[in-house]
C-alpha cells in the first residue's frame, strides 16, 4: 500500500514539473541578417579650384645638351662640327638664353628656340659673325649694344618674334634684314640711315601704318631691291621708294589710291603686288601701270571694274576677284591692232592673264586674242 502511494507521488511530481516548464517564456531567435547600417547624410564638399595653366618659363622644355665637342669653346647646348668650323648650330635646342659665341663663328643659327631678349654679353668676342638667324623665338628686345659687337654682320633674320619696333643701331654693313611676323608698329627715326648696302627689307605681317613711314625713311637705301610691306595697315603707297627697287610687295593692306606718277623714276621695277587692298577705278590713274620694266602685276581681290592699261612688256597680270564686267582688247592693247605686227619683237608679251572671280563669262573676246598673241594661259 505504501509502495503504491510513493509511486503515485513521484508521478504527480513529474507532471507538475512539466507544467511549470511549459509555462516559461521562450527566447526570441536571433535574426539571421544584420540590419543595414544607417548612413550619415552626405555633406557636399566645396569644389576644388582648377589649377591655373603653368606660366612661362615653367612651361619650357629643358634645353637639349649635346656631348662635349672637339672644340673647347663650343657651348654644350649647341653643335660644332669639324666640317663647318665657322658655324655654330644652336637651332631647335630649347634655348632660353643665348650662350657665349666663340670668336671663330661666322654663321650663327639660333632659330626655333625660346629666347626672349638679345643682349651684348654673348657677343663680346663674336666680331666675325656675318649671318645671324633668330627666327621663331620670343624676342621682344634687341639691345643696341649687340650691333657694336658684330659690326660686319651681313644677314639678320629675326622674323616671327615679339618685336614692337625696328631695332635701333643696326649696322651699316647689313645686306638683308628680315623682320616679318612681329608686332612692329614703330620705325625709329634714322633706323635705316647710311645702310647703303641693304638689298632686302622684309617688314611683312606687322602693324605699320602710314604715320610710321616718314618721308625720308628709305632715303639712304640706295641698293634696295626688294621691299616687303605686305600685311600691315597702310592706306597709302609708301613714300620715296628707292629707284633701285625691283620687287615691291604691298598685299593685304588698306590702300585705295595710287598717285599718278608714283612709279615714275623706278627704272628697275619688275614685280608689283597689290592683292587684297581697296583699289577701285577711281584710285587707279589711267596709265599708272604703263611701266616698261614691269613684268608681273598682281591686283587680285580689289574693287576694280575695268582692266587698267599696262605696258606691252608685261608678262603676267592677275586681276582675279574684282568687279570687272567686260574686257575690250582694243582699249587695253598696247599697240594699234591695225599696225603691222610682222616684227615679232613688237608683239605684246602678256603670257598669263587671270580674270576668274569677276563678272565675266567665256569666251575671251577675239580682239584680246588678236592683240596678245603670246597668251598661253587665260583663267576666266
């Protein structure tokens, strides 16, 4: 009896414990994925200012240095070759400053560099220099004292630089002076005085106006054969051009008038270029181009409405891109069409005639063909 009661009590106790266990709260399961982290609101950063372009001379490439020369006086940034012992070749070497010039130098090549000024110091011993090429640099100043060191120089090439005026103190020995493609707007008084040996003066593509060409600016240039004043801002023909002139280039100016006797006395004149100006019939006197020495006359891109008279010795005539509406061979023929042309030396020598860009239509009038029997090419 007691054993059964004990067994019953144990069974009741087990049931009671099971009931208590079933009433305990269950723990929540941990999530398998972590929640995304909360991002802080982005604060816009101030824009980084753009770096300015590097200014000169920091944008220059370094000078090119060559191996030591057999000549101890040869600058490392130049070349001295035994085949040409009198030449100093310093072109295309990224040079910013002219090195000391050896005394044996006759020919000096400094083109295509970054030179900004020319001072006298490098030329102290360079008294034998005859030829200097300074083209395509950044030169804005050439000291007057430079030419005291090289008094016998014959050729000076300084085109495509930043010069604002013709250098002062030019040596009287000069034969060629090239100053094209600069910013020249001033020619100092007496710049060309006593330069009787100069044969070529090139002032192409500058900023010269009529006031910059004084009445006596060319008076001493007794040997001048070529004068190039093209691509400036001239409104008038240059005054007192030397009688020795052979080639006169005045393209791309603002010239609208030629004085009646302008070419009188120019007994050697053979080539005249006046393309891209503002010439009309009113500004071209009837016989101004009747010059016996003239071989090539260029009047393209003007405002002419008729063909100007010219001499029978003319060989090339450019009249394209004007306002010409007709061409009359009888009017422009240097000789009477009824005259005896059996003497071939009397036949007009015109061989090339350009008339395209006008108000003309082919064919060429027969009287033009009859007069100019040596015509080989006509463009219309």
